[in-house]
């Protein structure tokens, strides 16, 4: 795995400092060194002198988008924000703009060329340098839309050249070959671990609803228990709510304290959306969200 | 108890499928009595949670039915629903839920005959599968899954 150089961090800090100094932005959302070795923490920098804290390396696995929203809400109206964006975060930002959650002019996107991040868990079990699962199938090391790009022009292409080398849907295709009963047993086993802490939802850039359906009590969409049917339905519905929106950044899986393999279902849905509706999330600012639009000629072979 | 009969819930849109079911009734067309009908304004009103919760709470099969494409009272409700259901169906089948549990159909207000056929087909398929076990609350009571 490619190591971040001290130089690239320097470029990032300079870019942030310049934006703050020139009053192009009121704040910069980025990463700072974390309190645990494999997990950087989010940082909101409002002063150019404070920009020294910013880093970018393989520990920067969390998604900054929830923190961007929080920072913009807390800031005075009209404040512009800079945000440090990996390829996946850049796609999520595009999707935010597509969904009307953000105006293009509200953000200055500081693109960083990402070589993949490490999983914060399993420090003892895994090679410390090993790429996270999501990064191994990633195709987008650079944000599709950016204002400033640090860390070299070598990886400015955004299609088909992520840090990952694995086939994008290899895991899905392998899993689909198994018999249905076995697939169900796998999901039961996997989701039985879930304790309904909602860390996945909170870490997810796309789960930005102020009130999530699981938190509503009237109507009570879903039981609050950690009983398996309830947890299973929670995860199915979360996957459906992020259908055609999920950028497969893997933040949910990295956030999960029990190591539930959450992304498989999301990936299957992403594959369906791509094949059926020809939509890939977060590449085009003029796109319409796949599940919020339709084509009269959509295939309907499954309808009686 | 006699032979097991499946319970099937049908979400029918107010403007087409519900009227289709009504027509089947007034035309005295026979169809299996296993369906329980819930009238909804539009197939686009059907939240996937309805389908999942129906299974969780003990229905053995689910049918969602709306107007034919182009006939939606709200112009595009069924088109958007079609995308939603395509994804829902793919997700459920991927997880290993039997394809025969959840069905979708277009039935117009004039298609009483078709409504009866659809219900007949859905009932038959669910009967073949037997009682639902996946996603059902209480089905795994007392069982513990080992957490790694």
C-alpha cells in the first residue's frame, strides 16, 4: 500500500491555510490525528494558524460529510466551508448537490488523491497496512468534482482507477451462486451480531435525515428490540433508503463495533441500480437520483 | 386444524386494482379467500416497510398492485413505485427470501378477471412455499445464534 508522504500533508495544510487566509471559506472540515492509532478524527478548522492540525493519510477512514453538515449548521448563515475529500467523499458531495442538500457554491472541495484507508479494527489480526475491504474494490481515488487538488496530478482520472484492484461486484457475484437457504443463513448469522447502536447510520454520509424512521414512535415503523427480525428489517430498509445513493465508501462497516458485514446488501442494490437504471452514484452534478425519477420503459419483467 | 391456508396481504391502489377487485366481486368471479385487502391511494404509497412488516407480523405472502403504466391517477406514482419494487425484490431475493413471497402486479379497474387470476397465482405460489419463516417475528424464539 502506498504510504502518504509528509509532503502531501504539507500541500493540504497550505491549501487550507490559503483558503482561510483569503477568506474564501469560513471553515475547513478535515482530519486530525486521532486518539487511537488507526482512526483519524474529524477537525473543523476556522483559523489559518489552526490548519497545522490537518492531516491526510491511511487512517482517514471516517466520512466527513456528517461533520460538514454539523459545522455548516453551527456557522453563521452564508458561511462557506472547505472540505477535504477522498474519491468516495467527493462522490457523496456530488450526490448531496444532486439531492439539493448542498449548493455547489457553498463548498470548496479540497480533493486529495486517496490510496485507500485501513480498517480501524482487527489491529492484531490483520496486517496493519492492509487496505479496508471497501477500498479494495474502489474505482475512485479522486473526487469527480473538486476546486483544489493536492497530492499531485498523477491520479486526476476518476474512472476505473481507484486504489482497489478487486472486481467491483466480485463478492456479490460469488455470494449469489450460493443456494437461497445458505444466503439467508449467512445474513441471519451476520445480522444477529447487530446491537442496534446505529453507528452505521451515524457514520453514513447518506443517512442525513433529521429524524430516522427507526427513531419515530408515531407511527412506530419498527420495533426497538435487537430481536433478529427487527434488526434485519432495519438493515434492509437502511439499504433501501440508500439505494441509488450509497457511494460504497465503507464508513458504515468501519464504524460498526461488531464488524457486521453491512456493505454486501448495499453493493447488490448498487449493482441493480447500475444495471437496471444505468445510474452510478455521485459522478454527475446534473444527474437525477435514480429512485426519485423513472423511465417509462423501465424493465418490468417481475410484475404480474 | 385442517389443511394449512396461507394468509396473504394485498395492497391495492384506490383507482385501479381496488376497483378491479371490486369488479371481480360484483361479477361473482371466484378467487381464493386468502387475501386480506388494504386499500392505498396509489401503488406509490406503498412503503417497502409495509411489505417487510407484513412478513414480520405473520403474513405468508404479500401482493402489491397498482394501475398499469400510463394509467396512474397521479401520473407517475406507479412508475416511481416500479423502480422501488425492482430494488426491493432484488434485495430480498439476494438475502435468500423466497421469490414467491412478494408479488407485484398491474390490474386496471376493468380487469376483474385478471385480479382473480393474479390472486389465484399468488395464493398457489405461497401455498407451495408453505408458512413463512424468514423475517417472521417469533419464528426463532428460543434459538440463539452464536456471535463470533
